[in-house]
């Protein structure tokens, strides 16, 4: 008896489902790898941007008698009326009298031509800073919605305007370990605001749009880019930033 050999030319339903499952897994792995690579690329680009601020700070130190740019030394975007005088017993750290994002000396060091603004070109903000990006206008992007300057440990005065004392180069202990600038949602940040991001995010809301300021923004793989007082920049995971007095307390 002859047996006729039959060659199967079609897949069974089970085999087809297995093949589809394997393809889905492979595509998922590829997409996850692409997303991770893209995230790393954005993080590296943001770090490069932050290095420009660290470099501008070094220029400012040389121009202003070893003072780092003040975090906020009064705030008045208009020259009329003039800047208010400093409160008694609190002398300005430099002759520049403005929030650091508007500080003319610092902006010159940064290479920004618009001196009486707090906005900068796109290349000077983090591309993952939604408040800075969405709030852009013809004058540029809001710097204070992209990066914040450490004010932890500074004496300050709250009146018609807010004044901070500043950091002198010799006062900063172990500058290679102390946070200077960081991904954030407002110009001035501190240790006390380092844990709020997951709760408040980067969305300002009612009743007071300023009630959610001072927040460290963990935009990059559950971490943030940090510029240190010695000028170098590195990425740190959130767990190394939150309530880390050794990182935030520049004078200790």
C-alpha cells in the first residue's frame, strides 16, 4: 500500500498566534529600547544646556568679586519706579539688583542679548520643561520654569520685594558636592521643595498659580540634572536629591 505524502503549506491557527505573539514581544522590546535611548538623549542635551549656566556662573564670579549671582535681590521688571533700597542690615551681594533670571551681568555671561527679561532662546531651556515650552512667546521661553537656583541656607527678607543674601565663592563648602542649579519649576528652589514633584507635578493651578513654585522637577528617568558649584553637571536619581542636606546646604 502506498502512502501519499502530503506537504503542509499552511500555518495552523495556534502557530499563527505564536508567531504574532513573538512579533509583538520583539516590537515592544524595540520600542522600549528606542524610548530609553530617546530619554537618554534628551537628558544629555539638557545636561549640556545646564553646563552653559554653570559656565556663566564662573564668568560672573570673576566679574563680581567672587560673588555667585544672587538668587533674588529684589524684583522689579520696570526701571520706573527704581529698585527699592535694601532693608537695614542686609547688604547686597553684588551691584546687580535683580532676580538671577533677569540679572544683567549673568545674562551677558550667558550670551543672552535681552538683559531686562527672564526669557531665553529655546536652546537654553530643557526640552522636557512643559511650563517653559507651553508658555513661550515672541520673546522666548521662561527660564524660571526650566531651571531653579538653590537658595537653601540663605538669609532672606520678605517685604514689598523679596531679598536674599548671596553665596561667596569661599563660603561654599565642597563645591563639587553642592547643588547650584537643577531642573525645576521656579527660579528659587530649596531642600524643602525637593520632594513635591510627584504630588504637584509641573501644572500650576488655582487658587494661586504661585502656590506650587519651588519644586525640583524629576524630568529625566525619575531623576534630575544638577549643576554643582564647581561647574560640573551630572544626573542624579530622585532618591539622592530629596532631603539630602549634604547636597543642598552649600555653606555647611
